[in-house]
C-alpha cells in the first residue's frame, strides 16, 4: 500500500491524467475545426431563390456576386426616400424620423425632422394635414441627384399644390436589410416653387 501512494506513483498517475486531457483537448479541437469548416461551407454557398405564390413554389439557383449600382437604382432609391419624407397622412415627427432613417445618415435625420416640424408642426399645429407627391422626375448627375415633383398638401381637406425641387447628395455606406444597396442621403436642399 505504501508503494501505491509513493511519490513516483503519484507523478505517474498525474502524468496519465494530463495526457488523457491533452488527447481530449486535441480531439475536441479537431471536431470544432471540422464543424467550423462545415458551417463556413454552408454560409458561403450560393443561395437558392424561392418564388412562391398561392398555387406553386419555384426554386432557382443563383450566384453570389456584387452588383454595381446603376442610375436606375439611384432613381428608385430617390423615389422611395421622397415617398418616405413627403407622403403622410397627419404629420408626426417621430413617425417621419422612423420612415427616413433607413435612407439617410443619422446626423441628417434629426436636421430634416426638425425642419419639417418647424414647417408643419408649428404653422399648422391644430389643423388636419395630409401630403402626397405627384409627377416625380429624377435626374441622376455625377455629384448629386435632382428631383422635381409637385407636393399636394391638404390642409383641412383643401389641396394646395407646391412645385418642389430637391437636390440630394448621396454616399455609399453599409448594406442593411432595409437598405440593401447601401446608399445613404448625406445632404438635402429643398426649393419650393421651382419647376
């Protein structure tokens, strides 16, 4: 019994335990590496697009690639921003900020909302307001986007047509689910009565 509890035997037992844990660590590291490779392979494979309607479901393989942003994309983006900014029934500054946040830089959002509150919130405080835009034309230039349209502002259900020209400055940023192109409005200049 004294032989079992001797110092050399205790060291041998400790060495066996250390070697056992070392082998277990290498085995777990190998399993983790294999799982990581498997997960990376799944994440980077080409997506499958599913088109579903009431009756059928169709699957299309696709390729993962960066698509360049064309002028038509900038036009569509500009029209969505204008709709978020100028189309509303009942002016609400908080709702307006929420609508334009995906399209504009964070510093610009507060400035735009403050100017809109100053324009509509104070002048027409207790009146029923609604606004829409019509005849939207977008001209994409090298350094800016010029949008011309008619704003139809209804004050107590009486329409007032205001020709408006808006110049937008844009920059490229991070892509999000709400802004998949990653274009953001960095500056806006509005002129009323312009055509």
